[in-house]
């Protein structure tokens, strides 16, 4: 619920951003290129999650919140999505930065964290 409130706030803040011609309706349907980009990001996130994150988060090793366990994630900060992304990039407690691979780029780390969230909260998957 907290995530939805934060998401709605961000959505409302971004609604007025960016240029738009007066009288031109907002685009509702995503372009094919955007869909392909989303699918590519989804697959990259899945692959990175499975390679770098699942080893601990599937079993809850060293206190890692288990993927799919909403109760474990709901107990986190109300800013938990931003905190998760920061912890994934920089590490936290026993969790190594970037899943233990210092060469992993931050975009891939973020995609892996987003993928993990959609496994736990599938209704938030951004198609």
C-alpha cells in the first residue's frame, strides 16, 4: 500500500512534465519500440537477478528478505523501493554491492532489483 501511495505521488508529479502541444491528446498506447525495450529490460533484469541475487533472496540467507514474501518486504521503510535500489548498488549489512560483482553496471543492478520486486508484487509489473 505504501508503495502505491509513493507511486501515485510520483505519477502526479511527473504528469505535468515534458513538452506537449496544446490540443494534442496524450498518447495512451505504447509504441512497439517501447514495448521491445521493456521486454529487453525485463529479460536483462531476470538474468541478472538469477545470477547475482537469487542465491540469497530465494532462501533468505543471512537475513535477506525472501523473494515473493510480501511480509518480509512490507516491514521495510516506506521508501523501500528507493532504499532497495541504493542497497543493491552499494551493499547493506551482509549483502554485497552489485550482487558481489563490482564490474556490474548500475543499470543492470536496478533492472535486477525491479525484477525481484515484480516477483514479490506481480501486480506492479510495468508492461
